[in-house]
C-alpha cells in the first residue's frame, strides 16, 4: 500500500532533546509528495505556527484531538469537555500544588507541569466520579476528555481531506499517540517512545527523536510505502 498522507507528532518525534525542531525532518517533509499533518498535545496557535514555518498545510490536530483546524485562517472544530477538566483541576488543586501550562490558549484540556505522581491524581478523580482522563506524555500532564484523542482527531482530519484513516502513516513517541497509530494504516514509534506508543506501533525505529522520524520516513520510501 502507498500511503496518501503522513500524520506526525511534534514533541519527542520531530524535535531534538531540547524540544527544538530537528531541521532535517522539516526539510524532509518539504521534499515529500504527500501532505504531512502535524498532530500534537500542544495548543492550536503553537502547531499552526510550526506548520506554517515548516511549510506544511493548516489542517492540524491540536490539544490531543480536542481542537482540529480546517486550515490556516479557517474555522476550528473544538470539542466540548473543558468544564469537566476545569472541575477536576479545581478538585486536584486541593491536594497538590499544580501549575497550569498555556492556559490562555487552551480550549479543551487543562495541562499541567509534570512532576507529580499521576496515579494519585487518577485515584482522586476516580473516587469523585469524575469522567476525565489524566495522561503524562513525558512533556506535560493533560487532564482531558477520555473519548477524545489523536485517533478521533485523525478521523476528523481524514474526513476533511477525503481520505481514509488507514491511508495515513503515523509517527509518534508517547501514550498520546497510541490511538492515532492504531487508527492509521501503519504506526511507527521513534526509538525514544514510551511503552504505550511502542505497543500501539507496528514498528519502532532504532534511532530516537528527529533521527527516528527520518528513519521512519526512509523506511517508508525505500519500501514503496511513500512517494
Ligand atoms: O503536549 C504534549 O504533552 C506533548 O506534545 P506532542 O503531542 O507534540 O508530543
Ligand atoms: Mg510526542
């Protein structure tokens, strides 16, 4: 099968250790004949800026699927659920000293600086019957709607682009990429990927971070999976 598009995570996948963009990956993206969709847990303004600067299209997945942009300067599809994330945050604030990240820009998730034991956070929200999911991507802790993820986001994007989710090749590094990698036709995890991403992926590259993304793309090109 020749994939018609790529859906690619940002942090840990096309970045270096210090979160700077791996410029070799950006260059490679521009040389590909298929569209590349960025998919991230970061807010929309962040990923739109990244897509614009790399030279990619404005259809992107932000906030782990909570926000889908239909293009630059075009409307976004914004999921419900911020209220229950805020309620969970208020509750958890009684127990922990929490620091919100990018709060001014986020529409569907409450995101926190890492450093706490998230199993305790999960226990507290569960004991209080709150229907939110708490995940740690290795970059931030996200309080999110459990029914929304990069996989549901990929569905929406595939519809917008008029292709099937199985016609996407997905590359990622963390638990927040697992559903997206399962939903895509092929999921490749980079060498630094966490256990959830590894389990969801069909293969794991030897190299890590941007080097791993390059390896994934070279693998696809040399096996006729990409043009
Ligand atoms: O927002 C995060 O926690 C990580 O971002 P990512 O999805 O681009 O890796
Ligand atoms: Mg990532």
